[in-house]
C-alpha cells in the first residue's frame, strides 16, 4: 500500500505544531460501493484556512495531493479519474462503522 508521505514531509519541514492546526485527520476513503478502498489525510492550518489533502483515490488508487479553501461539507476531485471524494464527518463515519461492527457481531 502506498504511504501518505507528502503531508508528513510538509509537517516536518515547516515544524507544524498541533496548536497551529484548525483540523488534522486521517480517514479511510470510501469508494462508490461504500468500501474502504483509499485513504486521506487532511491538514488545515489556522493561519490560512487552506485544506491540504493527501489521498489515495478509492476509485483508481491514484496517490494525489489537493489544496483548496477549507469548508464544511468538504469534498474534492481526484486529479486522475475525476471522481468526487467526500470527506465524511467523523460522527457519521463512526456511526456507520459501529453499525457494521454490530452486524458482524450477530
Ligand atoms: Zn482517482
């Protein structure tokens, strides 16, 4: 699996502290069938409110990087296959995962 290293480098080179981040997360990216097929890491600095997104596209497995104004709800397009990748809210994704876990347990 490709490692997400673009943002890692950015954080290290700029000595980004957690206190400088408005938002910082790693998520699984779901494909159209709802399966976890990719991943993403999002970093938003308080200073510029720009979302820096590094991702593995869940549709085409492209490892890409995207920057745009941070807003909610947030989505962006894969720069290879042009699929829209949505960033689920933490709560919603958590609920969906709990549901899946409960189902599997029965
Ligand atoms: Zn893609």
